[in-house]
């Protein structure tokens, strides 16, 4: 069912923008907030100018990419009402809705789980903005929520289970949906976040409601962590360099391998997946005092780095920053105490890093092209969404 979404607003040039989405937050560092305001305004303005006439950015093949960017408008901590009502959002939402499939998924050329999970989160935030700012009629909002419920059920339906012994370690997780047949931590973390953010769509009293097998999902997360106490796979390592961190999927790390003391091949923990693992455990309801969470936080403290993605260099740097902001926000602590005793305000130093990396005329971009991070639209969306988590803490 097509939803009439277009609302057209003229753009007004503002150098110093007044924050609205987080207006009640106490300001710790006004100068830094002003710098963030300016960077956010520049980037969103440029993104709006460079949107394709059909509503997407970069490629029509991946609605998830456009959904990330649209959400960066909707979640903007700066001048939120204006950006939420913008033509860029209306056109982007219309494009996303054009990719809704009969099976409930939201995708075009593959990557079914990835695109659907990201699009679902975007539509959820749009629904909140629509209610807040009166962007849709009650009937249109009801139609949108029905699309979201079906997309949520599609994501749940991507959870994988195996009876074969060699594949049991992949049970409970979610993969891309078409690229290869087993699950990975990256897609599982996106799915868990999407289900966490849209849990209000599920009636807890409805016994017929489609829901994830959360115990199985948590077991899959455990199977991707270098923690022998809870991960009994031979590759899991308890050495100081890897204990507590996460890998891409059970038995594979994009950071490579090493030989353990017992001669077994181990798989190196790395930054972006370790933050994804921490975030997923917390969103899945695992307690902060659980040994898996404690070990993950310990690894992240000992590898805290704003120059590179630990053990990956510049590869996936902005995804790493983005996931760091989400995970540490979920963890709920304002500061981290590093191994050398240094106490850092993680939100402040990450915001400062983003400001320093902001490029003329308004985008962020990674010098390393792996995982599409040479694409300024994607990288800017990662940054803007991270800043939304950071902003209330500045």
C-alpha cells in the first residue's frame, strides 16, 4: 500500500544551529557541541543536495544504504524537526517503501537480512517522527506499522538452525540471507539491534507473535567470542591479546589467525566485531555483570584506539567508530578506565576525533576502501548516527 509521504520545506542556511532533539541535555562542553553542530549541519545539507531524484544515494540496489542516510536525518541531534520534515527524508522513505517485498523483506539485489534490518530501524524512527511532527495521517501510520511488523517477522525468519555437527556453531545467528549459507556476527548484530528497537511492535501477551529464539542467539554470540570459559571451540583463546574480544563468525576472523600455545590455530579478536558483540549481548538482555560482557569490556579497554580499528588498521574504521558509540551507549558508563589507569570520557574524545576528521565540503571518508568505506555517503551516515548517541553526553 503506497503511503503519501512528501512534504516539501525550503532549506535555510544556518551556521550555528540550535539543538532540538536533545535540548534538555546539560551541556558539558559548549565549544565542542558547536563544532559538532556545524559538522552535522554541513554534512546533512550536502547529503540533501546530492540525493538522487529517485530518493536513493549512491545505488538503488541497496535500500539499506539509503536507510542509514535517511536515519541520520531523522536522528539528527541538531534541528531535528526541520530535517525530519525535509524533502530528503520524504523521498528517501518513499524509495525504501518501494523496495518492500511480498515476503516482508526490504531489499533489491540480495543482502536480504542486512537491507531489511537497517530499513526496519529507519522506518521505526520515521514512524516516531511522524507521530511527533504530524507527518502522516492515522491510516498512513497504521499502514507503515504493518510494513514494519512484517519486516520484523522477516528478520526473525532469517535466524538459522543446523542439525549437522559441523554447522551447529552457526545456529542461532543470522547471515546476509543469500551471499553464503551461514550466519555471522555483523548481520546478527544488526538483526538484534533492529529487533531490540522495534520490540514495542510485539504484544507480549500474544502467544502467536513471531519472535527470535533469544537463547539461541546468545549462544551464537558466545560462539564468536574468544572466551574459553563460555566458548568450548578449540580455536577460542584465553591469551591476554585476544581474551574477551570477538571474531566475524565461529572459526573466522578478518584480522587473521595465530598459533595458540597448544598448537591449535586461533582467530584474532578485532575492534569492530568486539563492539558489535558487546552491543548484541546487552541488547539481547545479558547482564552487565555476566562474564562475557565483563571480558568484552576488558578487551575493549585494553585496545581502546581512535586512530585505527584494533587489529584491522584503517579497514572498517568508521563502522568501528559507529559500533563503538552504540555499544558504549548501551553499556551506560560515561567513562572508561584504561589499563594504564587513565580515565577517559569516551563520548568527548570520539566527538573530537570526528570533528578532526571532518572533510571539506562536509563529508567524512575513509582512506581505506574496504567494505565501501571510500563512499562518503556511507561513511558520513556512520558518523552522523554515532554522533546521535554521543551528543547527549557532550
